[in-house]
């Protein structure tokens, strides 16, 4: 379905197990058996997730037929982060406006509080 | 399918048209008709994409039944960027190693070049 790299990356990241696998591999390469352990998942289920990650270029597998360690390939993660970062200004602006609004509300409340006491 | 917010966000971003809609809305809210124009898409197709974005909390729609402008909601984008940013150290490290390797190769080549000339 996903034809471009960025779509394939985001589709691969749209699953908590696959994100957990990425987090695990960030601390070093390991075998499929080691990966499967903490997830209490069948090997075919883990293999399916690994295939999605591999097709998106987020992991690579060792060549050894017996022990094919999985290794994180961070380049697509960088592309995904770079894409989302474009909107940083936008969310920072939104937070700034919220803060200004809250300060105005606080100032009004204070003023109102003083007026109430004067009555 | 996606039960958690981050999975819903990534699934919504896994489509070039939906990312283009986000890019368009980053410069200001607009109507569905205005959004549909540059994409040469049927209104139902655009509406379907907007529904996915709305369900993921990436956009909100105005209340007016006649003109329901779409507006970008950047909070989920921040969450997605924050998640990917965790791996920045990793890809920076990988690039550093690549650079070191290239410099070593260059140094070897230089040395080899001098030796060849001596013969």
C-alpha cells in the first residue's frame, strides 16, 4: 500500500509492538528469540512484525542462516523526525498562545478579586 | 485497529495526501473545497482522508454546518516528533562512525598513493 519511504516508515511505526522492538534494538542488536521473549508472542507473530520493519528499512538482518541478528537502521527514523520537526514552530506557537491566555485569565481574576473585596 | 494515540497518529501520517493536507493546514485553516482543489480528488476521497486525520486528533472541524473549516491540531505531531527524537543520538552516532570510516579510507588511500609513487 505504502509506495513512498516516509509512508512506509510511518505505517511501520503505527504499532506499539513494533515501536517496542525498535526501542529494544536501540540498545544493541539481538536475535529474534531474544526479541520475542518480553512480548509473550509467538515466533510467527514476531517474524511478521520484523518483516514490516525490514521492508520499511528500519531494521536489517544478519546474513548467518543460523543466527540472523536484528539491527536497527536509524536513517528512516531521522527522516520521520525531520518531517514532524517542521511543525515544531506551530505547536510552540500554540503553547505560547495558551500561556498568554492563562496569564490574562489570571490577571483578570486578580482584578476581579480586588473589585469584589472593594464592594 | 490503532488503539493508542501514537499508533493512530503514525497510521494517519502514513499517506502522502494526508501529509500534504497537514502541510496545507499549517499555513492556516481552510474549507474542504479549498483543500480538495490542489489534489484533483473527489470530495468523498478528501472527506475520507479528513476523517482519518480528525479521528487521530490531527485536525479539528468548525461547528458551522455550512462552512466547517479544517484546522490543524499540532499536539499529536509533537508526540510523534518527541518519540522519533529519542533515536537522534543513535543516527548521529551512526553518521559519526561513517565519517570516521571515510576519513580512515582517505588516509589509507593517501598513504597508498605515496607508496605507489616511491616504487
